[in-house]
């Protein structure tokens, strides 16, 4: 399997555009720890960036689990 990640980090706005989720849903996932973000310095006004490498690895692991369950 070969996976291509076009960017290692993505803004919330771009992630919502691509995923179809609302920004509040994405922000809730970040707050609950389901979406990992790039660390920021305290007081930084930089954009929140979602770690797409983590999201891709999580999706690949989920796909593998489902595939293995189907073989049982």
C-alpha cells in the first residue's frame, strides 16, 4: 500500500473544507484529543494546524483492523 500525504499539517478551515465537517465539530475533536495539532507557544496567534500524518496513520490502522476482522 502506498499513501500520499500532500501536506503534513492542515488548518482547521482547510480540513473542514476537505472533510465536510463543521469547524465546531473539528474543534470539539481537537479538544477531546482525537485530532492532534501542532504545538504552539503560549500566546501565539499562529493558526491551529491539524497533524495529517497522525490522521493518515490512524486511518491506515483502522483499515487494517477492518480487513483482518473480515478474514475471521
